[in-house]
């Protein structure tokens, strides 16, 4: 079983290995508890940190722009790697939960991408300078957006049901709380990424 679990963890890490590293000081209150902050050239640790460490968001380096998609992938991997520690999963639960969690993440990510693509289409159509403002095309894209959002609600709800089937009632509640904490960390990191991008743009204009 430990060998199989290591294989699952290694598969999860493929989500994070290709991403730019999050730099920052690696302070550890407990030398046995790995930091949630990845070193400059390594992916996040495969070992689950103590709950206090899991609440700390990574530090974004000022000189490395990171896209929203990369941040999303990193936090998906972070969630999967921390889940066993936070939920206290049994051996019997672990593999089913990991499979259902990855299905939930993929479902949610696919719908987010589809939603954003339709918004991009609407942005192009309604652009004051270059858009066609074709009412028929706009109406079609608006309907597509409505249908996409409705489908997302159904599909994500089904995916959550699949995750919940692997957990007891308390674990379901802890999972929702944990996901909310991770989402807050992700939003904070996105804000920092945008701030860094704006600062870099101003620096380039100033230097030019």
C-alpha cells in the first residue's frame, strides 16, 4: 500500500512540476513538518505539513510572472497533497478519494475554461474599436454562456457527490472548509501576481 500511495502522489505532482517555483523564506516551526513553500527549483513537497503550515500561502517572487492557469494548477496539486493530513483519510478511503478529487478538479477547470472562452468571444464582438457588434452572434454567445454555466452547476455538483461518497459526514465538512481556505489563498496569490505584472510593466515603461 505505501508503494501504491507514493505512485498516486507522484502522479499528482505532475500538475506542479512544470510550474514556476514560488520563492521565499522557508521558515519551519517544526523541523519535521515540511514547508508549504516550494524551493526555487523543486515542486511542492509530497509530505503533508502540519495544519498550521497548510494555512500559509506561498510567497510569489516579484521577478517571475505567473499566469492564473499556473496558479490554479499549483493549488489543485497543493489541495491533493494536503488532503490526507487534513481529512485524516484511511487507507481504504485514500485512493477512491484521490481519484474523485482529481475528477472534480478537472470538471471544474474545464468549465472555467469554457466560461472564459465564451467571455473572450463576447469581448471581441463588443469591442468598440474592432468588434462587429453583430447582435445575432452576440445573442448566440450569450445563450452559450448561459448553457455553459447551467451545465457547470450540474456537473460540478455530481463531481462533489462523487467525492462525498468516499468521506464520512465530518470529513465532508472539513473538506469544504479546507477548499475555502485554499481558494482564499489562491485569490490572494492572484492579486499579488497582477500587482507584480503591473509593477513590471511600469518598470519597463520607465526603463524605456
